[in-house]
């Protein structure tokens, strides 16, 4: 059974009182995932900036 279907079936059986807690958990997992992705991009920016800020790089892209 695929994970989404399995999760949906469990969600259907979950008592209404637990839905707020589950929603909070799902949002926290999503925030963590977003933070991890953004953190990686921020971590590589200084290394990439060394190349981006070179005059030859500006010249290579000047026609665009």
C-alpha cells in the first residue's frame, strides 16, 4: 500500500480531538523540511559568491 493512502486511512480513523495536534505536527515537519532546504542554499552561497563576483563572470553574462 502506498504511504499516502495508508496515512489517509489512518487519518480517517483518528478521533476528531487529535486533529489539531496532528495538524500542528504536520506543519512542524514541513517547516523543518523548508528550513533544511533553505539552510543548505544559504550555506553554499559564500563559496559560490566568490565566482559570481568575478569580473569575468559579469562579462560572460553581460549579453543577457
